[in-house]
């Protein structure tokens, strides 16, 4: 296996899925798996020709299942989901009008759907995993459908906002995905997404099977994410970093408690674990 820090040159032969620059031949590794590095936007990506099919029911029946199922079962106030690092930027970046509709692509067990519903959105979720949907549909007052994005396009439905949390890192052809996604967004509507951040030590040294190839095949820099969305034709693109274990922004008891716990090493150091992007049609 090639160490994470080692680089090697091999024959060029494919373009970067984010910026379409010709691949220079540089290689990296994630979880012991070789990936290609774009010298222009910094994206790390897997050679699509080397991949087989991924069984997402099997993926969900892993550490993901324990993490997501347990939080769903133990959270009675759905507003709590809106404070999760992965979701909270959505609620500060995307305006909601009266009767605003939202489609969550790759909804999983529906944690974000519940957060959005609690904030007044008219919500629909879609996913390809029957395992996640079976769990998520329990007590869900909104539809959670077993289909992919291409299936939904055939129904000619359009939404004020479409979201995709931790979806695009799974895609060998993000251009095709974004082409279909744009067909589901109303004129003047918004697209909001999150992806793991390649700048995060946790992402770069991941060994979890659901975080490495062949499950995750794109590893984004902020530049790569912006360039992918720009090429797809989105406008007013805003991006930012999703921090975990971040210090409270206001002075008060919460801030003092945070640094006390940091001193006692009962909470981890802040980690730039993800990236978010918000853009309009």
C-alpha cells in the first residue's frame, strides 16, 4: 500500500471531475486506496473505471447505522438537528418563504428533513437505501421516497430549494448529477450541499469503510467545490468550512465551559471536517 504522504507519477489519462483539467499523473492515498490528485483545483478523485457497484444498504448497515439510527431514536425535539454542524449553515444561508418547498437528495434516515420540517419547510426526501428509509419513515410526517434523482426528474417536480448533504463525494460523474438536480430547482431557487473537507486530518487519514473508496470517490477542496458548481451554471456561489467542536461565538458561560472541557481534554480540538456551498439558479 502507498503511504498517505507518498507521491508518484503515472501515465496521465483522465480529467478532473471538478474543474476538468487534464490529470498530471500525481497520486495520493486515502485509507490505503490510491486516488488521483488534480494539480489545479486540488480535488482527489478515484479512477471511475476501477470501481464496482456499491451496495448502499450494506453501507448503511455499518458505523453509519449506529450513529444515525441512535440519534434519530434519542432526539425528541427535532429542532436539535438544526444545530448539527452539517446542517446549521443551511438555516443561516437559505431564506424560507411562506409555503417554501424543499427536496433533500440522499436523505438517509431523515435527520435534516426533520430539522427543516420543524422550521416550517414543506419537505420531501429521496434515497436509494431501503434500510435507511425504513427507519426514517417511522413517525415522519413528510414523504421519504425510494428513488434516485433521475427518477424524480421524470416526475417534473420542482422545489424552491434542493439539498444534498454528504452526497457528491459518492459520485463518479458529478456533472450528470448536477444537470439532473438543476431540473428540480425552480427559477430563482437555491441549491445547498455539504461534502467532507480534504483539509481535515480526519478525512485525510480516514479508515472507516463508509468514508474511503469505493464509497467516497471524490475528496473536495473548497476551490474544487466552487469550480464544480460554477461549471454547472449555478450563480451567487458561497462556500465555507464546517467546523466540529467549534467554540461558541458569544461571550458567556458556554464559552467558559467550552475551554474548560478543552483543557480537561473531554472534547476534541476543532476540526474543519466539512465544506458547505449555497448557490442559486
